[in-house]
């Protein structure tokens, strides 16, 4: 179920939708 949006964009939308506090600096870092 891949959309044309980037993962980062999807992630930001997810956080905003759930009102999760986040720091932009961490969004584009690889997740280990």
C-alpha cells in the first residue's frame, strides 16, 4: 500500500493526526 507521499511526509502526517510531540531533527534520521 505505497502512496506517492514520502515516508517522512506520511510520518509527519501521522504525528500531527495523533498530536504526538516530535522534533523535526529526528524525522530524517535513519531508524535503527
